[in-house]
């Protein structure tokens, strides 16, 4: 996966960088590309807003923010090159953040919890092949895959507008810059090319400064892959040319990721797929419904599902602070009617929507005032239903109402319903 990320980053950088005066767009692009290659260092901020659709109108948004820092240490030898990536995203309520250093043939990865180091197989060879690429040949390859290409005066520089053909990225993968990528063991470049054939890009707009260096680039693209439709907006900003300094790397803090043992616990009542406690994945007996429940604050909370007693358990450290139960939606509707029509027994604190992917969700949060058919007295509770889903979730809390609401606020859901 890391190799695929790096390859895609360099494809984008190649297309964007692909830094002398003149109004001819091909000449400008050639100069921009050469000037970019001649830099000793630079920083690029990249923002990608990805939206996945399933064909039924349901969508899932994944925003990705990335900073890339490159420093070749004023050396023509790619073995000295150093790269730093800072990447963050929110996926289904989970906040993910990674810092990655590539230095001296090794990849140092900090995911916020673990720090590991592994070999960057053939990285220097790949970087050297990019350094040695023929600029004129690559620009020719790029421009041959454009429907149109214009240069417009903007401030002291230019705005380049490239309208690509559908074959642009798959052909770039076949260019001399990537001719050596097959040396990566088990790397399926042909498969990536095949996927790229279905990708459609909008106009690529580049802003070029007075020194014919790239300032920023914007584009969007769409792709249909299996049953998913993908739409994405991409923007990149380049700065700190020849002035970039990578964050300090403390190599001693990283352990060898290839040999470090992973303790996955011994509780065989919990499926290995969610032993980390960040989410549960329940497939119901009808095989037509699958419900994910995610925890956002994984530093504090862990969630598990007891398959024998059908209970959802949420822990704060070692303490069970909240339990949940899947219920039939018809029974849940009767419960909601009881709660709403008996204000002496139940106090409703709030109603609203929940963060649910592929459907809409509603939540009622309240407190039980009496010992009734559903709850003990002074018990905070929530009732969560999902449109089109025959199952609902009822949670009860064992601490204060404020603590219970905090737990509910950081749970998110994804619902798969087979038609």
C-alpha cells in the first residue's frame, strides 16, 4: 500500500511539474519541468476531497490533507534524497494522521500510536529513474495526451490550462520516468494502468510564477471502479523552493516494523478484525444487513461486541461505561411511543440526526426517571434508528448524563442493506 501511495504521489508531481521566457505553452511547461528538477528542495501542500458513491445515491466523503517535503541535499545521487510526508484524513468518524520520513533507504512511519521503520525497497532506484528522466520526451508524452493546451498571461507569470485525454495517466505510467517500476517485487503496474483507463480528468490549471516555477495546480477527476463511483477534487500548492528543511527525525524512537511482535489479545469471544476496539462490524443472520459502529476518540474509548449475549460494550480504560443492544425496529418504534407519551417516566433531553453513511440516522437521548419496563431509574439512554434498516440500537450509560452524551457524540455508523 505504501508503494502505491508513493507511486501516485510521484505521478501527480510529474503531471504537475511537467520551471526562460516565452508564450508557447509547450516551451513554458518544458522550462517549468526542468526548473523543478533542478531544485534542491521544495514543499508541496496537497488537498484531495474524495467522494465515493454506490450508485443508489449514497455517498461517503473522505478529505485528505497532505504535506510533502523533498530535499536532495544538493546531490545528484538519489540515495541521499530525503522525503517527509504529513498526511491526515477523517474516515467514517475516525481521525487518522501519519508522519512518514524516507531516509537512507528506510521508511519511518509514525501513526500517532506506533513508530516503525522498514526497508524502502528499491526506493533510490525509483528516485534515480525520475531524476534521470528526459524532460523533452516526458513533456512530449504529456502534450500528446491533451485535447488542448493554452498559456494565458497572469500577473507576472502564466496560467497553463491543460485539457487531458482519458489516456493521460495510464500513458504517463508507461513513460520513461516509470520504466523501472517493475523492479518492485510483486508490484502490479499493469493492474494500476488498467484501473487508470477508467479515470477521467477535468482541465488541469497551473499557475506559473515569473521565474517559471510552479505555484499551484488544481484539477478534478472521476472514475468508476467495481460498484463504486469516485469523484475527487485535487489542489496542490508549491513553495519554499530551495529552502525546505525537513522536520527532525529521531531514528532511535522507531522500532523495526518487520519483526516487532503484535499483541492482539487472548479473548477468543472477540473477532480479530476489531480487537483494536476502534469499531465493530456486525453481519446479521439475514445476511442482508451489516452495521458498523465506529469510535472517534480511540485514545479514550474502545468498543466491542459480545456475540454470545448480543451486547455492545464501550469501555473507558478498563471500565464499562456504556452498553448497547440491537433491537428489531418495530419493537423500537413501540418503545419510542412509550417514551414520548410518558413524560413522568422518561425525560427527553434531545433528538437529532446521527452520522450514518449510506443512509440517514436519528437519535433520541433521554433519562429514565423511574423503574419501568425498559430502564432502571436515573439511567441515561439513547435510541438510534436508521432509515430502511430493520434494526435499531439502544444504548444505556453507567456514568453521568454529560459523559453519556459525550460517548454518543463520538460514535458514527455505516449501514449496508442489500436490496
